[in-house]
C-alpha cells in the first residue's frame, strides 16, 4: 500500500488570503479612519460639561487663509476632545470676508454636544446670540460672537445633528454619535 500525502497548496493559498485580510484590517485600524482628532492638550472642564475640550486651532489651520481667522479667535474656540475631522471647506481667495467650515464627528449624543458648546463658548469670551432648532428639526444651531483683537467681530456658527449609525448595534455601531458643522466667519464692522 502506498502512503497518501495531502496536498498543501490550496490550504496555503487560503491561509495566505486570511493573513493578508488580517494584516490589512490591522493597518486600517491603526490608521484610525479618514482623519485624526485635533491635537493639543485637554483644556480645563467647565462646570456642567461632561465632554473634555480641546482647542480648535489645529482644525482651523486646515481652512485658514492669509492669517484668518486670527490666532485669538482660533485659540478661543474649542471642540470636544474626541472630535474627528470629516471634512474641511477652505474659503475661496476671492471672498472679501473670511468664512471657513470644518465638519466633525463626535462620539457623544447630540444633547451632550449642544450642552458642551452652550457652556464652553461663554467661558471662552464668545457671546451666544442664538440657539435654535435647525429648519428640518433634526438638529440644533448655535451662533456665537467673539470680539477679536483684529478690530472685527467673528462668529462661530455650529450645527449639531445626531448621526445615523452606519453599522448595526450588534456590530458595535450602536453608540450615539453626532455630526458637528463648525463655520467661522468674519462679520462686517458693526459701525
């Protein structure tokens, strides 16, 4: 009787594919998605705010143009520390007054994110001038003004909406997430 030897070729192909998928998934996990969260140390917590804050200056560098927004505006504006940058809309160079927008994902319920901005902005010299539901009723709009050292008032327009879970709760997508659209714009001289 002759010994029967198993063919290892097909099994090695399957093991190689599985290893490639595993290594690729690990590399993507290390990359952390599309963009990293803003850097910088956490800022002291304001009473009544559950989310830690970080300066938005690093995020705004991606949409700055010719020294705008000014450093005092950029450093006074804060975002939740765990914010992840999804998109940045840089203003066109032909626009007279500056306006730039960053869109963020925050792993927190919209109610918590609204409380964050409602309490953090006044603690950083922003005057909240309006807080209302969005036109579609799904989110909240917050408008706050800041008296900059450049002689102009600057406004932060913030829209917070609950994000729809992209993955089923069984696969870990059930945690509440919010989308934040943060627009910084230069206002005309009030006089």
